[in-house]
C-alpha cells in the first residue's frame, strides 16, 4: 500500500519562465496514476521518465496557480 507521503518519492527540476524550480512527485502518485508496480527507486525513476511530460506540465500548472516552492505533486494533483 502506498501512502501519499510528501517525503516518499522523487525530486526533479523543471523550468518555468526561464527559471529552474525543484519539484517532487510522491511514490503514491507514481503508483496510482502512472501504474508504477513497486516503490523501488529505479522503478519509480523509470515511471517518472516515461511520463515526464505530463508530470512536468502538472507541476508547472500547480505552481502557476499559486503553489509554493518547491512544488509537491501528490495523488490528488492528477485526474484518475
């Protein structure tokens, strides 16, 4: 079972308006929304890389809608 924990997941960087931002996606979001089969870091990384465009766009949108830095993506940030 994956808890939507803001400390269990992957950090990544994105560019928004020519500025680099740190962002985070929870293991639970990778599992539930992108079907990561397990919590092993290499599996989560592979899942992130496969869906990087959607993840980055979600992080950009969340920041531009007023989220504080660093942007943290959890299960509820993705439509199921």
